[in-house]
């Protein structure tokens, strides 16, 4: 593959939204990165071009069998006007894991980091500056062969688009209410749960919709075999603090390994906080709650970073956690992670990558 990225700059600049009006994923920057694949050429023609719609035949495979993968990460602007990416190597590593599961060809990860840096650099005026805001980065791959047969596509398009996003917590970090899902399943071992693929999200919508109608903001997913063991919360990984120890479900083949999850585990180890990655049943969490030992619970993911859980609805009962308030450890982890991401805290783990 030639590593030279062709750049075509946009002749017009779109108006940027005010930072207090930013939503998630509604507005996109002036440019995007595009690269194509064919079995004969491999990945070819990497280019940065003006953000614009793309044209595909209705028979393009992307519209039919869901052979897609994506990633999500963020760029942050520091107080002294530097631009930082948070562990982009982990995202592109995971992209290749997802690619492998979905029969999509591998991509050179070093090259992708370089391409991302060039794209973010070109659109860096789009990175909002207000507290809690950032530039959300969405790399994704679609199959582009015009064919209705069920088989891996022979052609693909890889793209990166950028979207300035507001603070996830408009009124400061606050806990959410979670419905423990006992009917629908997100993923099973052997399925696609550990890949970041659109189908996992499509199959989660119904449960999410029903939970919202009951007044809950997300669902807690249990394992697909026994419906007993805790897997994830919404599209986040999950942690509990039980009697002083942090417990998170071990990666079992159906859980998506979050970059945030991995970072939290490293931070906790660094702090010397006892952590255990193991199989954890909802019954065990319920028992800990009954015994007064369930101290905190939170989700983790790029969008919210840490999302404290104030209540679970389980077996027709409301389990209130930490009085429905954000726990001390949840808050400390949130401050630490966002501090490192925005250059306020020292990057002792060597996680941030500067975009010049
Ligand atoms: C993306 C994702 C996460 C969180 O991953 P991060 O890398 O921390 O953003 C967790 N669970 C699911 C199902 C996901 O798709």
C-alpha cells in the first residue's frame, strides 16, 4: 500500500456550532478520511476530502447483511491549546479484531494513527474548548461490493468522520437508573459480542426502548446462556464496588473490551485498590446489596467516561446504590481519566498522543 495520503481541502468552511449547543453526533467537520479496498489492490487510495455524501448502488452489500465495523474515540483540546488523542493504538487494534470476526481485511494500525492525526490536524479548529467538550472520532468500514449473495464482500470502504460533541454531563456527573434485562440478550459467546459491529447495536434497540418506556435510561445485560451472569450495561462495560473491592466481569468472549475499562483497571492497580476480574452473577450483586456491602456501581465507555449507577430495577425491586448519588471512587476515576485525557493530570501511563 502506498502511504501517501492525498489531501483535497474544502473550498468552503461550514459554520461551527456554539459550544453550549453541541449534541452527540449531529454535526460533522469540514473533512473526512477515505480509503478503499479491493482484493487485487489491497487498501488503496487513502485520501482526505471535503465531508460529503457518498453514492452507492442499492445492491451494495452494506445495505443487506450488516458486515460492518466501527470505532469510537475522542480528541481533546488542552488549556494550553494542544490537541490530544487518548490511546488511539488501542482503538485500531480493536478495529482489526472486529475486522477479523467480520471477515474484513486487516489494516496497518500505524498507518491509521498517522491518517487520523492528519485528519484531526486539518480540522482542529473544530475541537471545542469548553469544559467537558471534545471531538468525537468515528472510524468505520462498510462492504461496497454490488452483490446480494451472502459472502464476505470483495470491496470495502474505510472512513473516518469527526463530530464536535458537548459535555455528556451538562449539569455535572450524575447517576443513572438501570433496568436489569431478563428477556432480551445482547450477545453470546461464539457470537459477535466482542466485536464492535453494527448488528450488536441493532439487536439491542428493543430492550433499550422498553427500558426507557419504564423510566430507565439503559439496560444491564446478562449472559445469553443462563441469564444469570453480568456482562455489560447499555453499550458500556460495568464495574461494582463490593465491600471495598472492585469487581468487573472477566472478558468471556461476548463482552466488548473497552479502552476505558482497560484504562480503569490499570489506574486501580496503580492506586493499589483491590480489583477482581471474574464471573459475577446478578444474584451475588443483589445479595451484596441486601447485606449492605454494595457500595458503588458504574459503567465505563468513551462517551460518558464513567457513568455512575444510582439504581437497579431487578426482580420487581428497586435497588438504591449509594443513596442514588455518585460514589467517591467513581468520581475519582472520572476526574483522573478526564484529567489525563485533557492534559490536566500527568500522563503517567503514556496514553495520550499529541496531534501537531
Ligand atoms: C464501545 C463499547 C464499549 C466501550 O468501549 P470504550 O473503548 O471504552 O469506549 C463497551 N461496550 C460495548 C458494547 C461497546 O460497543
